[in-house]
C-alpha cells in the first residue's frame, strides 16, 4: 500500500500560450566598452607603481604568514604580486599610450 503524499497529478484547464507573438526577443542596446573599476577612478601610474608588487609580496608572504603554507604560499604571493605589476603596467599603458 502506497502512502499518500498529498500530491495529485491532474490535468490543468488553463490555456498554454503557444502563440509566437506572445514572446519578444530582447533588444540589443549599444554599450560602451567595459572599463575596470581601478581605471574608472582616475588611477595613474607613477614611480611607486614599481614598488607595489614587492610590497604586495611581502604583505602576503611575510606579514600574512604565507611562508607557513610552504611553496603554495610562495606561489600565491608571487602570482598576486605579478597581478599587481600587470595592473600597474596596464594603467601606465592606458594613460601614457
């Protein structure tokens, strides 16, 4: 004997919209190319931009105790410092170039 769960399958008498006119395709709106938030804020490249990757590495590896994670902590700190360097290079390229 099956237990009743309170659910029943019945046919619905509500009409289903099958007309092609009931659906509208989304319209394309022209957009400007996306800009990064750090570039929108008027970021500028300077001589100290070259020291930021070193500072980020030391902050993550030494201050953030990444050395306790071994090579994984070293890799993460190195990759994040590389990201900071590339970001500074892109800012310099867009403002100077």
